[in-house]
C-alpha cells in the first residue's frame, strides 16, 4: 500500500458517523421552528392587540429572515472547515455538516438574543466578545502551532 492509498492520520478518531443530509435538514428545520415560535411569543407580548393572523405572518417572516442570517454564518463555518481540511488534513478532521449545523444554531441563538437585548447593552456585549476573541484566537494558534515551544 503506497502512501497515497493510506487514510490520512487523525488525532480525533471517533466512532460517530458523519451527519447525513437528512439529519442536517431536520436540525435546520427545528432551528427555524424555534426561531418562528420565539418571534411569535415576543411579538405577542409586544403587540398583543394585533390580529392573530398578522402576528403569525410577521413571526414567520422574521423567523425565516433570522434563519437565513444564521445559515449565512453556517455557510461561512462550512467554508472554514473545508479550508482547514485542505490545509492541515492530518490533525483536524471535523464533519463539515455538523460544524455548519453547530454554527447555525449558535448564530440563530445570538440573532434571537440580539433582538431581545437593548442596543446599549448589546454594544457592550459585542465589545466584550471582541476582546475575548482577541485573546482566544492567538492563544489557540500559539498552542496548536507551538509558537511558544513544546511544553
């Protein structure tokens, strides 16, 4: 068996199967339904005097718009995973669909919480998140690329 015939070495060999298209679609549908239900509850509390049919239509449209934004973030995560797979295929073998679904769920939660949070508090949390990322990203690369030597 030549070197090209061997499977790539992986440090995170697991016994879990990759996420199928069906399971991914079910996960996205559940996220969409949760966003629609959350928007419906939020709109009902804010605009209780509106007709129920208008509240349903508004919550569906807002929920689907939020889902589209979350899927956009998930698509970016999918691209990052494929770049990582092509760059360093031996060390990091994530499932692209699982990573995309996880990023979509996280983005949907952040989008929904962003709608509930007042703007001045949201800007504070956004700044705090940027500070955390400014610390975590270099720390991750320092550890994974051995910038500070092997400990």
